[in-house]
């Protein structure tokens, strides 16, 4: 049966037969040329043998090249030129540094978008404490882990057609049940029900988007984020934390004994570099670090550990925080040795953006370098603002700074 299927390649009109025959003929010429070169004592005949070998090599090269072109034309019409670039890029990126990025929200997805141009050895460790918006509704109605931050990271690392990425980010605006849900969230939720496993759903979704790297949840346990406030009050639920004006004293995960995923721990142990942020300090970064064993693994790792400080403060979370306050909060919730370098933006925020964020009680983070250095953390200052829409880090600039830093330190070692 297999032989009959193989013979289909020789059917008329397949555009393959002639090139297969040319390749076979070329191999025959090469064999004949080598036999002549070995057996003929006459120098003139040896020269003819050399010509025959050259013709055979040209025949094989031409035949193989045209066979490949025939396949590419069918499988990727009008995209032959892209194939070489894709193969080249894939091979180069496979040799890139092993990067672990910890966080959630738009901050992490922005970072991943820049890093994927340098390496495909990326592991995004993503929080599953979200309980608001589409993710919160799916979590409450269907009992699944929140897919929103996972979806954003998958799309950021996607190497699939742009239309597929847009499809995953498409958000329904009509219908009482569908309104507010993104297609990607529904897809991951449906895949979870089909496979019976959230982790398997992420892996299958990763294949659909052909991502560079991997996205893993920090835990597969259903966790709730709780914040203790300076006034003695408690805020329960990630989506409610920004609603209080009282400063956050400490955050906790419930249950406190939630278990990390094996993929997350394994990635940290093998990493060349571990990056915390950018992203919401208490609701995106901290929930990952509080999962049992995660911050301890990071602290014990020999990887280069970087904290990317936010550009702007956040209402209800980090109001009046300087850069050192962000770092201090991380150290108070974890331990020393979890951050080696702190990347801080020193570019001025455009006036138009400043006024817009001022109305939301959000201001540029003050880069108090000396206080960070006192915490035995090295500071990297850079102009990293992208204010074309929202004020956030420029993904390309940030990724280049990180890769350059890792490259320079790895060479020293």
C-alpha cells in the first residue's frame, strides 16, 4: 500500500518526475566519473572524468533544488523566498540565550514581543491570579483557570500568520453572553474542556500560533490574591486591589501552599537570565513569586536576574512609589539574591501623556538610583519610553538592552 502511494509522485502533471530523473542521472554521472578517474591511467581521460563529475554534481544540485521548489510552491504558494528566511531565523534563534520572563498583563507580553527576535529559548511564567474581565467571568462560570494573560503572551510570541494572532485577540462587542470575551480566551477555555487539562490546552494553542518559546502558568492551582492594607483593611481578589486608596502592606496567595508547575521550575534552573517585569508590581509579578518554591529557585539560580521597573506608578498599587520602593517590595516579599540588575527608564514622559495619566493618579516613577545601589543592585539607565498609545516600555529597545547585558556577562564568565 505504501509503495502504491509513493508511486503517485510519478503521476503525470506532478512536476516532480523530470527532476527526480535528473537527480538520478546526475548521481550516475558522478559515479561513472569517479570510476573513470580511478581506473584510467591516461591523464586526458582523467580530465574527462573530472568534467563528467562536475556535470553530475550540477545535475544533482539542479534536480534537488527544483524538487524542493515544487513542494514549496504547493505548500506555500508565492512564498518561496520566505522559506529560506524562516529556516535561517529558526536555526539562529534556537541557539539564543535561555530566557525566563516572569509576570503577566501587557507588560510581560510587550517584553516577549521584543525578546523573540533574539531567541526562541524563551519561557514566560505567567500569573493565574486574574479574576476580572473576560478571564474572571470564564473562571467563575466554567471553573477554568484565567486564560487572559496566557493568551496575551501566546500572541506576543506567535510566529503564525498575523490574521491568526488578530483572531486570538478579537473581542466580541455584541451579545449579552459573548460581549467582552476575546476569541483567544474562549479558544483556550474550549481546549481546556476538550483536553481536560489547562496545561495541555496552552500547549495545543501554542502549536496553533507557532510560538517562539513556551508559555507556562506559575501554578495550576486555583489561587486568589489578597492584599493587606496599611489601614488594617484587606482586599480580596486581583481585580479589586486597585479600588482602595490605602497603601498595600503585603500581598498573599490563597491557598498559600499552591504548587509551582514543573515546567516553571525546570526553566528557572536552566535559565541564562531571569527577568521580573515589567508589569503591575503586586498583581502581575508578585503572584508568580509567591507560588511555593518559585522565588527560592530564582534566588538560588546562577542566572542573571533582572528587574524591569515600571515607567508609571499605578493607582491603588504603587502610588508615590519611587523605583527603589518597587525593588524594596519585591525583596520584602521574597529574599536577597533575587535581583542583580534593575533597568530603569530615564526618558521624559511627553506632556500630553503626562496630563492624561495625571487624571488617573498615575505619575512617572522617580529613578532614585542611589537607593537602589544601596540595596546592592546594579542600575541600568536608559530611554525606554514608548508613548505612541499608552506609556510603556519600547519592546525593541528593552529587549536589546537585556540581550546585550547577558551577552557581555556571559563573555566575561
